[in-house]
C-alpha cells in the first residue's frame, strides 16, 4: 500500500498537474494550428503557386498493382507539417519571452536602499549637530 500512497503524492504534486494541463492544452493548440495551416494558410499559398494542393503533392515510388496500394512519398504533407512546427515554435517562443519579461520585472523591483555604513551614519550625526548650532 506504501507504493500507491507514494504514487498518489507524486501524481497530485502541483508541477505534475500543471504539466498534464499543459500537455492537454498543447495538444488542443496543435490541432488549431494544424487546421490553421491546412485550411487557411496553405490554400492561398497553393493558389499563388498555380493551384497547387499541398496535401496532394507526392512522388509515386511504386504504382498500385492489384490489391497493393501505391507507395508514395507525400512531401506536400511534410511541407504542411514544417509550417505547423514553425508556427508552434513561434507561439511557444512568444509565451516564453512574455514569461521571461514578467520575471525580469519582478527581479527589477526596487529593493530597499542599503543601510548607511558606520562612517556615513556618523557623518550624518555630525551634519545634524552642525545644523542645530
């Protein structure tokens, strides 16, 4: 029973739960980016390149024969995947950049001024005594 308790403590740690939430949101975000690339970005690019459908771009390595399907190298889908990756990488870069700038602002918060040294304190007392006279 000790192992189950240990596992429960591990699984319920804040960092593990945060990581799980990040993975789920990342998966959903990847789906959105894939749709953006395949349905919004690539069609106009294909149109500009002369009605090219990137999903259909392939090199046939072996023609279909009988019941065996053709063997193709689908480089158009690979190009779409590269565009997906670039957009995802840029989005993650922007999130990390924002987090880093927030950390810098927290670090740059003005610290309390250091206490004066003994010499400065003594000079301050002398100054105050001279002002009184």
